[in-house]
């Protein structure tokens, strides 16, 4: 699955040499950088129209985002993970504008986006006509004629709909017709590869045999490895269907970088979804810091490079698991982008280190 390491393009102020490696998406011929960039943060603040809960981040500076994207491109990043709901299209439009302004050739980049969380005026986000509408809107936002990797953005295909008589029902099952719509988009050349992002093993197990996706996506990191754990049901599912895995949250939104003081937990601005995430509390941060102290000692982190070393350890640990093809940490600026890239300068993680880390974080 791995390609030979190739020389990175020299970049200004880069503190370490980069040797980006590439892996294949599922059964396709599409190659993606082991370290891709997640674009959720680029969308800025956003709220759920159903619950009113924050589902976005603090606002971003577009110049900072541009600098981060450029650093990634210089390092060989070619995998950009987006979604229609990230800022309700803002993140898609921002990515397209930065790539255009930098003169990047479209066929050198692998752009992923998603449909399923933003239903607009449709009765359900997986209604076939809505899928088509959102696909066309994402194509316009991204200024392209095709999406390299198009995900269904959640795994629950059951919800309000209409039966054959036109009567409203509460539990219409959209899976078969949504899968057929996706296959049609592939046939029409608007989509190259198909993905499924879901939130439970059961959702994946139900959707994968029908949708036949090339790629599955969910969270995976040192603290949460349900979907990549050796011997898990997900591993059997991916092996049986030829899927690879894209891992979001490899740094656990900074928790695994020892960035937060347990005695002074972070606070976030209104509209930042992290305000409702319970893990940013003294007890959790203190327990994680104790484990990270052992990690820093084993991997030789110094006060000057602690964040970069921990970033590399966290991403390389996820990448060492079978079927994983890419990690997609988020970024808000050039510094965070460079931090994400440290994993591309270090050698793949040894089996001994993988197991040692698993034991530390399972304790």
C-alpha cells in the first residue's frame, strides 16, 4: 500500500525534512497523501438547523488558511477533506479559491466532500433529488466538474419520507435509492470514488454491503480506536469489502498535543462546537497529560518540539493500522499545518511502539 518515500519540496522555515508517502483509496487507482488536511475548521461558526447546537468552529482568517494550505501543498499534501455542511459551503468555496489563486492544477489534487448533514428544505438529506442538488452545488462551490471522493455523511438512512402512495411516513429507508443515486453520479463522471462516513459499527455494517464504498471514515486516535482496532468488526468488514479507512481527529482536537492546562481548561467562543464537548475538563486533561508525559519521554520530545513530536506520534500510530490510508487533522493557520506535517518527516512507526502506545492509552 505504501509508495517509496520521495523527496519533499523545500519550504521556507521548515524545521525538518519532509518525505510524504502515499496510499491507495480502496479498490481505486487514486493515491492520497498519508497526511491529508481536514477542512471542517475552515467553515467557521455554524449551527444545526434542527437543534440549534453549534456544529462549527471559531471563525478563521482566510489569509491564515491560505498560508496553511500552501505549506501542505509544498509538503506533498494532495488530500483535502471537505463537506457541504462545513460553513454551509464556505469551506468548499474557500478551498477552491485558494487552490485557484495558487495556480494548482486540479488533476494533482484529491478533493473529498460529503452530503448528508445539510438537508436544506428537503424532507431528508438522503432524498435522491437532494443528493443530486447538493452534488451540483458542491461542484459549483469547488469550481470543478468532478468530486474525487464523495461521502454519505452519516449512516442512518431511515427518516421522514413518502411512500408509494405519496403519504408521509416517519421511517422511510433511503439506503437503496441513495446508493443507486451515488452509482449514477459515478457513471456520469461527477464522482470518482464513493465513501461512507458513519458513527457506529452497526451503521457501517448495514450500509457497506449495499453502497459498496471504497472508503470509510470516522474518528480514530490513541484515545479512541474502535474503528481501527486489530480484530474488531470494522477490520473484518473492510477486509471483506476492500475498503480503506480515512481517520479524522487523529490529534483529538489538540488534546493529544498536551496544549491545554488541566488547571485552566480552555474556553471557546460562541458558535464553536467544542463548548459542548465534555473532554475539555480538568479530570480528562490531567489523565491525558499523565500518559503524554510517558510518551514524551519515550520519543525524546523537548520543550521546543513537544507539540510537533506528539503530533507525529499520534498520526503515525493511526497510520500504522491495517486498512488506514490517510489521517486528516484539521488546521487553522500555517503553524498548525506544519505541526500536522511532522508525521511525514518521521519513519513509519514500529510495531513495538504501536503496541506500547496501545497499552498506555488502554490502561
